[in-house]
């Protein structure tokens, strides 16, 4: 998410640390583990502290939809990237909150419909 916020491509991040964009992609998707020294490099380039990368980490291993791995996977899609970029352009915090509430309501309805279908 931080890379996208900075409008940095996987290629640009890879070049900054001497990796290919494919290697960056594997790190972002959780396919490859990241060493502590590499994590420090990423934190310097992305201008964040190392703990930034661990926000919400306890849920990451559960495979929950809200886990960092799932969110990262979604943001790696064209829909996720488009949504994140468009949402970031909205200046009003009130409008952003209303959009979040709308999306949560739609997701709740979808979840209910899905559960009802599986009970049949």
C-alpha cells in the first residue's frame, strides 16, 4: 500500500534495492519471505518505520479476508489499484467515511445472501 501511495512501480522499488519487479511482486504477495535487512531497505525507500509493515499482522496467518496478505493481494489487482487511487483522491474525510460505510453495507448483504445460498 505504501508503494502505491507514493506512486512507485514495482520496477522502481526493485531497482532501488537491486531486485527485479518479479521479486518485489513475490514479496508483496507473500510468496517469499523478507529478511530483516531487506525490510530495513524497503522502510528507508518507502519512508516508513519497520513496524509499519507489521500493522495488523496477528491476523495475517489466518487467511482472513481482512488480513494484510488478502488486502495486499486485492491491491495488486487492477480493480484494487483503481479503487485505492480513486479513494485517495477524495479530500473530504466525511465522504470517505460514507463510502466505507456503503461498501461495508453492500459486503454485509453479499455475505448474508451467500450464507443463505449455502444453507439450501
